[in-house]
C-alpha cells in the first residue's frame, strides 16, 4: 500500500469512497463527500492523500486551513475515510501518520480536528478545551500543536463544511 497525493482524475473515486466509508458511521451526516468536493473546488485542500493498493483507493484524508481565534496557521484534518471492509487494518493510521508528518514539515502551527479521542490520541492529539465550535461537544475537539502552546478561541472551518458560526 502506498500513501500519496490524490490525482485529478481520482476526484470521483474519492467521493464514492468517502460516501461508502461514512454510509453507516453513527456520527456521519451524509455531507462528507460534498465537503471534500467543496474544498477541492475552492482550492482549499492543503493535503489530499490517498491510500492506494495496486490502483485501488482504500482510503483518503483531507486537510484544509482553519482559523483559531481569527488567526491562520492551523490546519483542520478531515474527513478521513477508509473503505468499511478495510477499516481496522491500519489504513487510517497510515493516512494519519503521513498527514501529520507532511504538515509538521510544512511549518504549520499544528492540526485541529473534530473526532473520537479514542482514535486520535494515539497520534498525539489531545483535548483542546480552549477551542470552541458551536454545536460540538468540547471533548470532541482535539489538537496537535507543533511549535507552540495549545490554541484557544473560536474554531472556523472552511465554508465547505457548512457550519453555522
């Protein structure tokens, strides 16, 4: 399996993979593929990595800039998708490690995400009680600072996420 940047001709396959990956996820709202499409259409993807095994896409992770307390420099990770039949086999972890490594090397301040602490803490993410996002429980907001203290303030994702601020 290879983790690599997406190719332009893979946009449709990534949308299908994302839809399939989130089809039965209890936390999903069905907009995950549209979020990735909106980020791509707006040229707002900092990273768009795929897990490729012999030409078959098994997983994808999207990363885009976010604002924390009105300041740029942080990156928002998600959605991250793995084919349901391949979940739990290390594909998501491989995508996470690649994204973290590339973002750390890029000079980003760090990564913020909304997700399950049980999954993300093993990659160094920790609760970010000083970050607020309307409608999201504080325990689901996690951050991984690279060079500075944990951020504080209101979190704003790209408009493709369709969040109300």
